[in-house]
């Protein structure tokens, strides 16, 4: 009997994977440990093993397909052995449409007669419900593409992609009042406004076609945005479209940071402190300070603010595949060395594509450090559903008044972006002020 190779579940939060590349072709002989394909989630890349001994009888998916987890992607068996009738497809090099029609229905975008609204009681995944609730999407009648017709996150995103974006105020009003959102609004570029919720048209929404690059002179390069890069783009756009982002900029004295970094670097190698960086010290100070500001260590889900007791800090990491944000869990109770070791382990796992999906989820607050590039301040984008993110800039000399004199001291730039829908400026400024003090006196903080 032919054995099935399925798209493996890469962590509890992963619902689908992009099939990047087949390593085998039909007719090849494989062993259980033979790598048959490279796949990619919205976080990292992985290799899929055959899991069986035999001949590759059929490849069911094309390179580039976004495949739900636990769905068959290939069959392995004895040469010439029959495969299930449902897998009687054309070869894996043909279009994806036949594959999707048999193995996983393509998400159906809403028509102009199906406006967006809250709701949904059918089978759906937690991530799909979370996204739908935050965007005011009715999933009760949505055809799911997950196992057993389950509505998964990709289905909700298909609905959103086929509809015009809405202003944060319109989303909030829709969630609170139950008013339906039209597919097309009266705002700029068809953006849905609060006023559109009252007079949502039942039909007749105009469609906008986007042309290709056209006949522009000179050499041009066109690169399809896909995989992690596309998911990063979608997530950034969603973050800006669904939150009211407000950034406060400040600086903190970095004298103690530089002194401690120099001491750690010159310390005995057996202590294991030489690798501790200024970034590690700032993450340590941030984790300790957040304990007194729980409203920043939180998620906004719909109209609910969820505050967390433990601090799980996402540390932005630049990789060849794009931005990843691995999570240092329970950072508020870890020692400085533990934070440093864990941050380095996670960063290396990201760069080598060996990070586990569950190590990239569950953060309650994020830190993005671009100080090494000489950036003094910037506007970090919220890692939704988090309500705050800290941007760390470089260290530069700044004038500081001491008595009647002005001296220049090293200072590190800090940029705090908050979701102004749930966090006010004054309390956020107080946090930034306290964090600045903790960084300036980080040597004392280590003794507490």
C-alpha cells in the first residue's frame, strides 16, 4: 500500500507552509531520512523527510504552493504501485489549480454582496478567530481550507486581501456596534471609514486592477514577493492599518553600559561573560522595568486588553531571509548571562533556519536594536497584537548639564512605539523615563 508524505506541523501556531523546493522527482528511491522537500513557514525554513522507504510515486504539490499542515504532498511505495484515486492528478510540474481543488479548496474571496462583520461559530483555528475578531470579519459562512473544512488564518487573510482596508476607528466601531463593513469604502483608495458602516452598500463595489510594471525604459528586475518577505510585508501593513501608532523618543546615559561592557569583555573566559553586549544589558533593564508597567506588557485583542504577569521579550533579528523576532521567555526572572546566552542561541537558530516555530511566538513586548548601524532614533512598528515596542539606537555624545558646566556624555537613543488606542502618552513617557534611569544605573539594577 502506498505511504503518504504529509506537510508536517511545524509548531502549534503554524497552519500552513510554502513548499519552496522539491529535492526529489517522481521515480526516485528514498529512505526514511531522505530529504524530499524544503518548506517555509511565516517564520523559518525546514526540511521534510520521506519517513518511508520506497519509490516516489507522485508529487501532489507544486513549488511555491502554500499547503495546509497535515495535508498529503506526495506518495511513496513500490514502483508501479497504485495510488489513491483522489491523488490521480497531473504531474507536480503543472498548475496548482487541480491540486488545490482536490486536496484543499482555494479560499473564496467575498463578493460585493458579502460585507465584513463580526461573528463566526463554525470550526476555526485560534489564529483565524483572533485575526477575524481583530478585523471584524464574519467567518460563520466562510469556506475553510484547513483539514475537515476548518477555517484557518489564510482564509481570513484571503477575505481581507479581497476587501479595501479600514481605518482603525472603523474597525473599532464595527467590533463594538456590530455594524457591517462594506467591501469598498468612501475613503482614500476605497478605505472604509466610520461613516461607511452606516450606509454600507450591499452590492456594486468597484474593483481596482493593478497593472504590471509596463514598458519602462532601461534595465529592470522584477522579483516576486513571496515566502517570509511577503508575510513580513503583510504583517507590517496589517499592523499600521489596525492600530494607532505613536512614538516617543528619548535617550539614556550610557556611561555604565560602556563600563560594564568593557569589564565583561576583559573578564576571565571561564566566567562566560565576554559575549554580553550592550543590547543584552538593555533587554535586561527593559524586562525588569516592565514589571512595574503591566499595561505595556500586554496584547490588544478586539476590544480587550490582556496584561501578562510574565515578560516574554521578542528580540528583532536580521537574517538572510528577512526580519525574525525570536522570543526570550520569562526574561523578567532571567539573569543577565541567561538573557545573553538565550538571545545568541535564538539569533543563530534564526540565521541558520533551525529556529522552531514555537520559539517565534508568544512575545508580550518587543525590542528592535539598530544601534550598530549608527541610527540615533527611529519609529519601530508594533508587533501586533502587542501594544508596545522599544527601538534602541546607537550611542553618541550628548550635552549634559552638571552644575554650572555642560559636559558631553555617551547616551543611547530610545524610541518607544505604543498603540495609542489602549495606551496613553503620559504613562508611556513615564515608562520610558524609568527605563532611562534603569539603563543609566544598570550596575545597581544588577545588584537587585
